[in-house]
C-alpha cells in the first residue's frame, strides 16, 4: 500500500465524509416518493418536535447554522407544510406544522423508517448500537478549544 492509499484508508475525515454522503443518498432515495430530501424531512420533524419554534431553536437542536435552516425551509413554504405564527412585524419567526404538514410528515416517516431499517439490517443490531455510541463519543470534540488541541 503506498502513502496515498494509506492516507485515504486511514483518514477519519475522508472516511466520515464519504459515508455521510453514502447515507444521505440512501435516505434521499428512500424519501424520494415524498418529494423530500433527508435534510427537509429532518427539519420538518424538528419543527414537529419543538413547535412552535424559532430558527434559533431549530439550528441549535439540529447542530446547523440558521442560514442553512432558512435555505432548507424556503422550498417547503409553497407546499403549505408549516406556517409562521409569529406576530406581525416580529423579528423572531415562530414556526409550526400545518395539519397538512403533520399528515405529510407522518407519511414520509414510513419511508424514513425503511431507510433506517436498511442501514440497521446492513450493520446488524450490535454494530448499529456500537456506531451510535461511537458517534456520541465523538460529539465531545465539538467543544474543543485551542488549548486542548
């Protein structure tokens, strides 16, 4: 194995990015009949969980920036799946699912569960549990500061 092969096979970042893309494409493929991407589905599920909720709440709970939340919401707005219930002229927008959105998410969840099941079946129960535990352990790196490098 030459140095390039070693780097590609051992670099955790490259491997995590690759697998993230593989998993995202898998979920997107399963969710395709709903017209949602996994990012859109996840956002709607978070609105459902925290409603009424602000973009700040969504960004914090999903570990992504507010701009990404806004960009992901934009194409969903014409579908009438959520509504802004904040007072007129308010600077803080509050979102909740509409009845249509609740039904839509319920139906899309069936597709999401199929994708989830495919991954869990591929890994097996022990490896699935181990993966979840390892990812949880890695999340502590999110708060690392310059002194800990």
